[in-house]
């Protein structure tokens, strides 16, 4: 008989006991005689029976399943966070169900499926403030917001310290002698975009440099949007000598557009990104960037969620993770 078709009743018949007794052995009940337990365990091993873990947890009133809802599952940043969370959940004895909600309506539908059906015991929500989806989470616990700054309406959150990342990236360019520093942002509705912009402006202010809107354009995190953003900056006339792109993909687009405009990177235009994508060191030129440990952000979020689930004594926790400056060949010193 194929292993997948073995049932609890087959084990019971093989061991000569009731299926209720087999169930008690599987669920580690103490109300089973040692000799009976040994006989049932021997039958389980001999038949190759694999208990249905989900059904077992549900019988105890637990699904042992957590869910992660992300705007999509293809973006490198989201995928790496989910990978870290999934591995940590597995290590902690939980399943992690990952799904995507590109808009608020889909998010609401997923919440209904996951929460009202009791398919999950807790939620990780990536980029909860990209739209109004965070409003739908009122009264649902436990929930950990991932990739969002600490806020009063988020009891638990884990994110990159985006203000510091924006400030450090801009400071790197300032330290190289640049004074005309542009920026390509992500969508302005997102926390991380606003915070990276705040860090950029703070670094310029501390250096006595006025914020110049001519050198700033918005993208949508994609390479093509970074390409288009630099084109818009260039069309305004005077060019910056350096660009802080708020992620690596847009930085690649900036470099492509700069080359088409006859500029050499980094001699004519220095470019720095954020993330440190796996291919960043293989770009031409290799990309200077602010490395965020997305895998660890996912792991920390998963640990926080399981702690909040297992203990009522876990108070509000807001974690900001620092980024690391990785200097490669897309930035260089500037002098007039």
C-alpha cells in the first residue's frame, strides 16, 4: 500500500487497537500504557504512516500555521523577507503560508479567508501602509508589520532604519565631495520612501545644502522607473553630480539613462542604491549600496510573531534594523 494512502485506521488494525488509541499515541497523550504505545509506534514505523500535522493541530484547537501577506511574491525585497520568515517559522514548529494582495480589496478578501476560517493563528503583513489595508487589521491579533516604521497603530513591527539609511547614503556622497546630489524615490505613499527622503534631506541640511526639487524624481522601485526618473531630472537642465536611488533596481535604471546621455558612471555621475541585490557586485560598474539584511528582518519578524502568539506578556515591540554601507565602483570622489 502506498505510504500516502495509509490511514490511522490502518495503523489501528495493524496494531490491534482502536483508532482512538492510535490518535492518543500520535498526540502524545499520557493515557496510554507503555506496551500499547510501543506496539502502535512499531506499526506506524512499519507501515510508514505520516500523521497529518495540520489535522492534529486543529484537533487541539491549533492550526500551528501563520500567514504572510505581501503586495506581491516576485519582488526581491519581499521574497527575501518571506524566505527568512518561512525558515524561522519552520525552526519554531510553525507553517508559514505566503500569499499576495496587490490591492486593498484583495487584502480584505484574504483576511476573511484566513482569519474567519481559523486557517492561521497570526499574520505578518509586509508594507501595510502602501494603501488602506492597515485599517482592516484593527482588532486582529497577533499581527507584525514588516517594512513599516514604528507607529501607534502597529503593536509589533520590524523594518529597516530607513531614515538612517537615506542619511548614510547621502553622507557617503557628501564625503566624496559631491554637493549637487539628486534622488530617485520610491512611491511617496510608502513609509520607507518618506523616511529615506527624510534622511537624504537631513544629510543635506547638516551639510548646509538646500534641498533642490530639480534633482528629485519619483519611481516605483523598478529599473525602468529609475531610467525614466533620471530622464526627467536631466530634462530640467542642470545635472547633479551624484544620485541616491532608493533601491538598487532604480539605481540600475539611472545608470542606463546616464550612459545614454553620454555620462560616465562614476566619473561624471556617482550612483548609490539600497538593498545590495545579489547581482549588485556584477553590475557595470559594481554598485555602491546600503545593504539591508532582508533575511534577518524576516526571521526577526517571525520570532516576534510567535512570541506574541505564545505569550500574553509580550508588550509592544518596534524593531529598526541598521543598514551597512557597501562601497563599490559606482561612486567616486568629486572636485570642481
